[in-house]
C-alpha cells in the first residue's frame, strides 16, 4: 500500500445509519464546525434471495481540503463495515467538531480513510476460524478412523463399524451446534430490555431457489422494523426471533406482522456489549426439543450395532 499523506480535519456530522457496501475511501476538509443527529436506512443484501436486512452503522461525515479543493466523505476504517458493530464506540471516538487526521490516496484524492490500521478483531476472527477448520479436519480424518478401528473390534458385526461411527460423529457435531444455540438463547433471555417503537410493519416477498428443483419460488416473511435508544444512541433492527422464518404462505407471515402494528410500542432485548444487536423474542425453552436430533442418531447407531 503506498504512503498516504495525512491532513487534519474536523467531523461535520454524526448519525447512525445502514447502507450497502461502499468504496474503500472517505473525504473531508480542515474545519472547526459541525453538527450531529441520529438516522437510519435499510440494507438490501445482494444475492439470489433478495431478502433485506436492517443493520445500524455509525456514519461519521467530514470534509477536508487538498490543493484548494474540498472533499467530503464518511469512511472511517479500511476494514469492511458490515454494520451492527461498535456503533456507539465509533460515534464516541469522533464527536462533532473534533479535529482528526485523514489519510487520502494521492492518485485519487477523493479516496481516504481515518483509520488505516487493520482492525484487531479481523486478526482474532481469522485465527479463530483457522483453528476451527483445522480442528474439524483433524477430527474428521483421524478421529473417525480411530473410532472405526475401535468399533470394529467391539461390534458383533464389524462391517457396520463405519456406519455406526458416522452416526455417532454426526450426533456429536449436532450436539455441539445445539449447545451453541441453547447457550446463545439463554444469554439473550438475560439481556436488558428497552422500549422500541414499531416504525413499519408488513410482509416482505422475495425469491428463494428451491434446493431440489433449482427453481425460484416466492417466499414471504414478516417484516417489522423497530427503533430503540440505548445510552443516547438510536438503533434500528428488524429481528423478531432467533431465526428469520419465512413461508410460501403469505397469510402465515401476515399473522405475525399483525402482532406488531405500525406505531405500537414493544419491548425488546438488546446485547449490552453491542446494543446494535437486538431481538424481540429470544429463543424459548422449546429449543430443548432440538436435542432429539442427536438422541435419534445415537439410537440409530445403537440399533445398527446390534
């Protein structure tokens, strides 16, 4: 990456917002004035399903001057901002009127960033993902083989050892996934609550590709967008439950949306470590039924081993 010159600038505007991907740059001007206000918009994720998602971004707007020309922009970091992450922290780092440094591309002066170091969380996430992949590969290659060898020596019918080992392996993997889901649901039920206002309520139709036929089918889901405030920062979300359920029956989605009429006040749970993450109905204890999946695989393994 070429050396990028630095200029002092002043933050012009703050707000919370949601937006699609933008270029790797921002612009600004040396100044000592500004104003701030909260706002939000929607994000439409690209893909075959065209299913929209609402995310909150910290939008910092500023301007600076290079060779007598003014530039204005909003990009803070070189890391990809996916939203719902460090919204309040970013706003706190760049209060309106604060003079900061902008790093711009000398070949394209309209391209710049405020923070040119790679965010630390990217390295941590990369290490965790790598360790998980390596663990799964090692477990699948060596663990499965060892288990087959052990079962071959103890089963009445050694030929069934590979199938029994596969069932037990799937049961163990399913148990780990279900444990993670249950732990997250338990944590969400303990999150603090806040009052939220339903800003829009309706049914969203989108196209989903059928896994068997490959054809596009129309799916429907309740789309309830609500806004809430935590520590003076305005957030927006559309997450109702642990998973965004959809159906090919419009009336089913309509019944869910009708529970949250526009303008009504509802209670939501928000993550105290990341208030941009919120949910209306955390996972219930009915999730315990998911344990029937690994139990069924263990029973199948037992029957096959006889």
